[in-house]
C-alpha cells in the first residue's frame, strides 16, 4: 500500500444545495489495496461526497482524478464503467432473480442474442469462489440472507473490473457472524489490489478492518489519519467536534437534583427489552418529571430504542411496566393509550402529513385516541390549536395552510403540539432539533425543560452531546446497538466522559493500547 | 396589473378550474348546436329539459363515485362496484318479482334492505381482503369484479328479470317537487357522505391514512378499521346506485347493469381533483366530475353520434385530465416554458433547508 | 451463527417457491380434466382437448402479451378493445375491397402502435398504467363503433380458408390454423422471456424497478416494449378472432381483459410482477377452457358459473401466492 500512487484523488470538492453548503473544499485520497473508512455524523457530507464520486451529483468546484486522469462522471453507469462500483446499504438487486443472473444481468454472456445460461452459471460460480462463497447460483437471491445478498452485490461490482469499490453502510443490518464473513471478503479484495471506500457507523468495525480514516464534519474535511495512530476517543472527538463543548450552557435552567426524580415507582420500567438485528436487550427506567438523554453516534441504536418504547417496532425480548403494572407495547395505539407520545426523527416520512393543514396535523393524535366517531369539537380545536401555535410560536400562525409549506423547525413544533395536546406522561423525542434553525432549536430545548418541570417525563434522543448534557437528568449511552452505560448527570459528567463511553464502552478508559 | 395576473393565476391553478371550464364549454357548445338546450319546461307538474335529464341520468354515477372517492382517498381502488350494482339490483328485483303484490311498499322496502344487506357483506369481504389480509386493492376487488357478474346472473338465472312495481320504479323515474326523485336521492347520499366524513373525524382519518400511512400509524390511527370502512361505504353507495339503475328500466340484467360504471366513477373522482395516490379528497369535485361525464355522454348523444362512440371522447378527456394532473407532464411543460418566464420576479415560497 | 443462519435459509431455497403456483395450476388442470373424464364418456375424446385450444386460441395469444405486461408489474386493460378493433378494421377494409395481405399488415400494425403510445405515456409522464390503458380501452372501443355500429361479415377468400382449414390426424381429430399460430406465439414468447436480454429485463423490472435502474438496465425502453408486445399480441388475437367468427363486431370481446388477467394470474404470474412463466399462462388459459367445457357438458349448469368459478380461483391463487410468501409491494 505504501509508496504507490493513489488510485483516486479528490481535491477542493465543494457542493451546495439551496441553503446548504454540503461539501466545502473537501479533499480525499484512496490508495490501491487499502480499506479506507469515511466517518462523520449526520450532515457531515459523507453521502454527498460518495454521490459526487459515483456521478450521482456534479460538483460546484474541485477535481476528481482516477488512475492519473481527471474524470467527471455524469451518472452511476459511467462511474461503473470507469471502475468505480458502489454497493449500497439497501441491496439494490432483484430478489426474484437467481444469484447468477443478479451478477450478470445487463452483461449476460450471449451467443446470437441468446443468453448462455450455463456459461453464466459457470462464471458466477468462479466469481463467488473468489469471494469464498459457496452458494447455489441457480437459487433465487431472495432465499438467501441479507449478508449473502450483500456479497452477491459485491460480486456484481467487482466483476466489472472495479478499481474502486464503495461500500456504503453495508453492515447496518448484518449480525456479527455475517460481518465477519463480509470482512473476510473485503480483505481478500484488498489483497487483490482493489481500493475500498468503507462507510459504517460501527467504531469496532472501523478499527477491525480500516487502514486509514478520513473524518468529515459539517461538510468540511477534519483530517485523514492512519487507523493505528488515531485512538477511538480521538476519532469520536473529531467526529462530534470539540467546539460544541464551549457553547454556553442553558444556565437559566438549573439541573435538578436527580435524587428527587428517581424515587418511587418509575413511570416506565423496561427490562431486557430488545429486538433482533435492531438493538441488544437493554433495561431503562424513566420517572415522572425526568429527562433521560439518549446519546450515541448515528446508527448506534438510539432510534431503535425509542421505537421499541413506543411500539413502533415490536420487541421480541424483555418486558415493560408502566406505573408498575406489566404491559405490552406492541403497537403505537397501545403505547398512546398508556400515555406515551413519540416524535420520529424522520419528520417528513413519519411525522407530518404534508398535505393536511397545521390544525389537522395538530389534532391528529388526540383525534385518533378519541376515535373517528367523537370528533374534537371545532371550538375546542380552535382553542387548542391557537394556544399551541402561540405557545410554540409556530410560523406562519395560520392554522389552515398545509403543513408541508412550513419550514423544518415549524413542522417539528407542529409535531410537538400534536403530542402535547394529548397530555402524555412520557414524550419520546427522537432528534427533535436536527436540521432546524438555531432559534427554533433553543425554543424546543426550553420547552423540554419546562415540560419536565411540569412533571412530564421526556426521553430525549440527540446526536449533540451538549444538548443532551444541558437537558438531561440522566444519560444513557448507546454504542454499536448496545446500551453501554447509564450516567446520572451530575458535576462529574461532561462531554469528555460521554465520548469515552461512546468510544470504548462502559467503565473503560477510551484508549486502545 | 400584477394583482389581476395573480388573481388569474390563482383561478387557473385552482383544483376545479379545468373541470368547470370544460363543463361550461360543453354546455355552451350544446346551446349553440341546439338553442333550446338550456330551456326547462313544465309539463304535467314535472320539469323537463336537457339539464334535468343530465342531472337525473348522472345520479347513479354520482352515488358510485362518492363511495369511490373515499376508497381512492385512502390510496385504494374499488373495481367491484359495477358488479355490486348488478347484484343489489338483481336481489331487489328478484324479491319484488316474488311478491304477490309488487306495488306493496313493505315488500319493496324489504327488497331494498336485502339488496343493501348483501352489498354490505360483499363490501366487508373487500375490506377484509385489503385491510386484514393485506392484498393490493386493485387485485382484491378484481375478484368480486369478475365473480360478482356471475353472482348477479345467478340471481336472475341469466334472464332479464322484469318487474312491475310502482314504488320501486319511482326510485329511478319518479318525481318529487317537480324534479326527478333520483336527483334528491343522489343529493341525499352526497349529504350523508359529506356529514359522515366531515362532521365526524372520518374524513380527516381517511385523508391522513391516504396522505402518509406511516405517519398515521405513529399518530395512533387504526388504519385497518378506516380502510375496512371505506370499502363498506363504497359497497353501500353502489347498492343504491344499483337500485336506481334497475328501477330506471324496471328490470334487472345481471350482465349489463352497472357495466363499466367503476371506470366512469374512477374517472369522475380523478377529474374532481382527488389524486389516485390518496390523501385529500373532494366530494364536490367528484360530483362535478360525474356531471361532466354525463354531460359529455348526453352531448354526444344529442349530436346524433352513436352512444358507443362517446367512448372516443371519454378517452380524450381521460388523457387530457390525467396529463394536466400528472407531475411528470407538468414538469416537462414547465421546463420548456421556464426560460421565457425567467425574467418575471420570483416570489416562490422559501424552501426548507434540508441537510444533505 | 453464520453457518446456522445460512443453513436455515438454504433449506428454504430448496423448495422451488416460484414454481409452486404453476405446479398448483397443473394439478388443478389435471383434476378438472379427470373430473370431466370420469363424469362424461365423451370427455375422453382427444378432440375435446383440441376444441379447448380451438375455442381459446385467440385468448391464449392475448394472455401471452398480458403476461409480459404483468411481469413488469403493469396492467393492460385495453386488450379486449384492441382485439375487437383489429377484427373490426380487418372486416371494414376487406369490405372496402383491399387485398388480404395489405389488410393483414394494417390490422397487425394498429395494436402495437397503440401499445407503443400507451407505453410512452406511462413511462414519460409517469401516469398509472391502469388509467392510461383504460383510456386506450375507451379509445379502441370507440373506434370500433366509429367504424360501424353493427357487425360486418367477412367473405374474403383468405379469411374463409383460414377459418375452415383443418389440420388433423387420420382418425379425424383436428386443430385450426389459429391453434398453430397461438403455439408459435407461445414458443416465441417463452424464448424471448427466457433467453433474451429484453426478457430478463422484464423480470428484473417486475422484481424491483429501482434496482433495475441502478443496475443500468434500460427500464424505460423495456416498459414501452412490453406494452407494444401486448398490443401486438392483442392484434394477432383480433385476427385469430376474425378467422374464428368471420366477422367484425363492435361489441365483441367486451370484458375479455378480465378473462385474460384471470388466466395469467391463475397461471401463476404474480400481479405485482417479477414472477411467472408463459407456460403457466398456457395452463391458466386451459383451466378456463376446461371449466367452460365442463359446464357445457353438464348442461344443468349455466354459463355464469364460469365467472363465479373464475372469481373463486382468482381468490384461491392470490391467497396461495400470499401464503407461500411471494411479496406484495
């Protein structure tokens, strides 16, 4: 690996979208025969950089050099033809076709226009043998596990004489054994001289396979490091960013003595709750008036925990008690009946109903709980909507315009209003402040503090440590789909301590030897 | 001037602008072709005229389309309504034909209850297939579309079942307050559907499920129940339409009653501005759509063109309406016009900032 | 752990799940035929089987075209009307005195042209196939009545020869020319689907259109092609129907699209696309044909039972597809 020239060089890459500078003067190098991890939190610009590389987006500025020649791909097909192949998180193959066909479709060996099936199978077998994979190439792809499908996708990618292989979060739905199998294949390909760009959210995996790491943050290059020279804690700090810690504290909101809160029967008591291939079993209690922060990197299982506690996904392990009585949160309806509300991180797809009005979006959960036969009287609707539009300063203050016309921050406030009028006892907020402007962000943070003072319990999921530290009474830390530790947020806890937990798990000092 | 321009823009981009425009043009064309078209006369205490005819003949379509609107608003489709019309009409006619006195009001009411009851059961069957078993609506309702025709013929034993019942006939051709009774029935059904959807929260739930099924689930809406319900309502509407169709001709023909009405109904809904993808629905738009289709048919008929050929015009209307509403077409059209429009001051809504 | 999960999924793969529906149809067909033979002596006559083909040859051809469309996850409601329009145009042009060869060519061009246009609208404007082909159905049916309000008889020599030609064995059993044409269409279609890029792309698009696009397959071109093929098959079906009836009638083949869709689904093709075979469609058409024959033989049963039974079979097969885990999107 050392001494050779990079197969791929990207320099001075900038890319803007309306209102957002997604990439700002970013540089990236990739050497033949290396696995190079691209790291960064949400909005860091990883996916934009990959899309620029694979020709999905054009660049505003900067150059891409592949094998010494400057290139400018106008589409994924062109990139593939030039030797840059991509395997995405969702396997983009056709599960209804055979394994062999998935590898070769579009490039089938033919004679006189007729597909030569036996030749295709033979070549598929030898290609898969190269990946050390012994499966029936005639079987339908859908009959194999996701890991095998992922590997078939890689086989398809490398058959096209790939020089650069981009693996975009290929491991997010694989279990440990499957990951090991994938890594074996990746090492094999690396030894064959292929350059691999690897995106993952699992720190263990980065240190398990990557030779070098490039970190992006807020669309800018933080740096390029050799894996052996960058400790895990250092990586986490570079991803999250030190400067966040010097932000002024929300000083008008004194942190309560956690002891008051954690007394008596907990409002919610989850024991060994878990779901296969989503999150390992965890135990968590939340008391009335308590804000529990859920910290962790993107993809660490934060969202999965939130969804399990709301019944959005069904747990296949463990039990839940609400106010001491055993219950099962199998559906959102069941959770709502027990006084739980949930704002999804995915505001557009799982939150607002864009074509309905602000008013309709706000009363939706309350109305759903009452059933369609008992409509909320119009006067009560007006009253509620007006009160919350004012209290949360939702703009524009017209309750009859479609919510799709509002800005992200205001849509988030509409969602908060939707749950607040149901007067929940526990509100689960998954990334409520992501992608919204600073003003709205502060308002929402202040609101959470007020709600907790009023006795409502809040589970606050956020990627921003400072925000979690500022608001929470207790903090649970997620790492690689596991809840690694729970900390009481007293004077001894600061961002460094949490970063150490994220980097290395509970009780360890964040320094791999 | 810019104000007037903006007003014009608001008008032409209104959901129902094009349907209304087409309807007006058609009525105008008719008036030019036949100056007496718009006149309404009083004869034997009843009003007569082309406009009245259009209203009367469009009543069954309005009924079916009302139910279809709700189904489409949830993102589904109901292909079985034509067959359901035939079945309910056939059952009612069969029951009446077996009465010793076909004019007995009680017997007619029992017949209507029977027909409606069977339709509700079949609607529930559709609802279970879609909401419980989770089969695609177009496929689930295709089953009854095919089998229902057979059932209708089974009921009438393949014959055209003719009856002679005054009360039943009145549903189709009777009069009330100088106007055809069918108009009142359609109006009553529209009112009932409007009240049921807009005075309760059903309409909101339907639009929510059709607009964003995942978000609706997370807001705690039991979408299965809502979906089930709209298929039952659609079946009920189809049943009443079936009574009207059979009463019109005082006979039940399992083969022909309600043939292709599902296609006309879907068309009416789409013309009325309800998207086939689900979400916001407009009952008044649907009624307008149904009137437009009936006016088209009447116009073609009045111009001495074979009624079947009206299908040609219908095809043109389908294509035109769908193209106007299709985002793909609008985008292409807009792109071509964009350079010319560029100098005009842009006052678009501020776009939301989306981190990439 | 890995080996375990691999093992578990591999046992599944041994069950040829995509073949289950076709096998079920085959079993059903054999059972139906067995019932016929055991109940009616005349049913065992080979000519009964041949008659099923003779009576349903045009249906088979149209169903083959529909199979292409449904495999991509689309639907074509216009086929019945295109069949009628083709027969109508042929009858009209022949009455006007045009030579048979020219009429044949013209008639065979109209269907694919309409299909091509519908495919373009579906692809370029992203409008649902259901609506576009519904418009096509109205258009073609309207054309029929535009040409003539009543039936036009065909007296052309070529047509009557095609209609009356019997190809048989010495024992007196025979098939018509239409059956041979249908067999050729089936063979060409089966070859196309199994051995050409177009055919494989059809399956890929039906399986996952987004993936197909990302894998660089010509999605748009393929989609337009299947509607063109369906139009061509409907046109051939229309010619065969005009051989069969020796006339063009404006209201013939009304509702035929439903029979065709039913035959394709009963033949094991999944309505959401990506899974199915032409051979299955042949079986599906035969099932419909045998049911009709059974009902004719019975005498006490009436024709409407055909529709009820078809509806029941549709339900059974859709449920079967669901039970064996073929995914509905």
